[in-house]
C-alpha cells in the first residue's frame, strides 16, 4: 500500500513540523481505519464532524477504543491506493487510476461472495464529491448534486450490490 510512502513524503516536506506523520501505519492499523470508515457510514455519521463523533459523551466508545482521532485524521489525510509517481501516465487511459485497484477489488469481492436472486435491478448512484476532476457529473435531482456517477447492479430482495461500473459519459 502506498499510504506509508505518502507519510514519508509528508515527513520529509521542509515545512512540516506536524508530529502526526511520525509513525508508519502497519496492516492492523490500516484495517482498523478502514473498519472505522465503514462503521461511521453504518452509524449514519453523515453531517457530523469527526470532532463530534469521538468525545466520550457521544456514546460511541468503539471509535475511541479502535484508534485515536488524530491518528485517524492522519490516515484520512495520507491514505493512498496507487503509486503517485506513475498516476499521471495511467490517468491518460483510465480516469479511475488513483483508485482502480481498490474499485476492481471491491467489485470482484462483491461478485465472488454473493449469488444474486433472479430479481436484480440496475440503478445509477451519485457518489458525492465536489473536488475537481475530469469526470465529475452534475445531477440536480440527487441530494449530492456533484460527484462520480456509478452504475450498480444489485439484488432486489436484499439490496446487495453485485456489480459496479463507473459511468464513462462526461455530463459536465
């Protein structure tokens, strides 16, 4: 994983005096951080800042017990899933180059771990994201109007996602 390479780059930056970037992440810590991301999504932490989720009075002890908030923020700031040095070349032919391995791995796992019923549905999903990139779309009828348009195939009975595909049409 390239997260530790990014940490090293941040440590060696001349203007960096932040001590959060001192230690590399080991595999267990990376798995814990990804687990926290999933748990925050399941707990419907939308709209809440990390500062609102971690205090003791918030009754979410699993977050605090898993990882310190500062360390989790360090992971969010430095998580990388591809080699930044070769990304620009790969972006010429693949707009998802930065997360291609992660995206393909997720789709492969969804395919291998579940057999859908005969009743499946295709739907578009807009993954909210407002940063600049070449395939950002604008759909005014969606709650998050800007983002990445993804087509999903899911089981109608369980709502389990079986397959995903990024939209190749540029709408903006």
